[in-house]
């Protein structure tokens, strides 16, 4: 049975929490009308990179999670969104997975971008997560990555070694197009759903997006550039697992040497 993935590309609108939440709920309604089983939004969907990010951060089970949960009532669909998460005195760049029953998984970005000054120097504002997170999607294991995480090929490989057939990778940057995804997908026989914001960032620079869905051979299946919208594709997780068993770039690895 296929799983229908919807990737939403939405303007970043840094700091405009209520507006971003309202628009995301509208996009989620549209994706549900297209029978999506899972929807992926971009990193830091609500807040982005702003000086008062700690004040705007929400707890994991806060108003946005509750709004998505309410929307999902009567469905079996899931929503993955970028949360600026407040947990006590700490702030995380998080990727909660929400069902009609609430949060079923929550990944906290493990690799914080440090090669920048100001608001994009993430270690100055956020605490790093400390582990990979998987979740079940209709009987298949899926993984989560946030932006800089995916620039380390070890991340996608680690999820493949955990038996994942789909990785959901959210971003908040200029773009994250297929050219940066295809080798990760092909070398690990992985379906990859990749989201990125578009429109002006906190400096006024225009982000192009490039959100895409890429197949386990590295083939581009759907993408969107320079505008808001939704891309949808039916993926077959079992096919990736079968293909992986014949993939020389995966099956030839020597994990005993890499420690």
C-alpha cells in the first residue's frame, strides 16, 4: 500500500506566530482534502530567527500542537512541523510528529549551525538534541532530520541502518533542492521528503525553497521553487527496503571499521 506524502512550502514570515499558524492550518486542510497520510512543514515554522525567539517559543504540547491535533480528529493522518520548543529554561529546534491523539514523537535538532554570526549562530540560542528519533507510519519506520543535520551523510545512513524507509528532512535556509538530496537517497535507498521555507528571511533575503520528494534511486518525483504551495506523492516504503538489499553503496559498508 502506498503512503501519500504532502510537503508544504510556506513563507517564513519570521516572528509572525499567529499568522504562520493560521496559514499552516489552512495548508494542512488542503493536504487532508488531497488524502495525505502525512504532512511535512519547514523548520521553525512559527518563529524563525528573531531576537525574541525565546519569548515566542512554545512548549511541545502548546497551542500549535493542540491546533494540529484538533484538525486531525477523525483521520489517521500525521503532521510534522518545525517547532521552536521551550522546555523549562532550554530552547530547542524541534520536529514534533502529531496525530489525532497528540504527539507520537519529537526530534530535537542535534547539529546546531555554528558557522554564522548573530541570529543564525544557533548554539547561542538553542540547546542541541542528543539522539535520533524514529516513528511508525503505517507499519514502516521513518526518521527525522532538521537542516544542518542532513549535511552529515552519517545521519541518513544511520537512519537506514535503523531500518527506516522514509526520512523527513525540514529546513529553514535559502533553499534545499534535489541536488542536495539525490545522493543521500540513492546511496541509502531511502524515500526522502524535504521541506524548506520560501519568501523573505529575517534579513529580507528571498529564500527560494526547493522543497522536494525524492525516490530511493535518487530520482526527483516532485518539487516546488519560489512560491508557497503543496507537493504530493505516493511512496512505497517496502520498495525502498527491497532495493536496499541490492544497493552496493549500502550493503558493502563495514560498520566494524567506522568506530
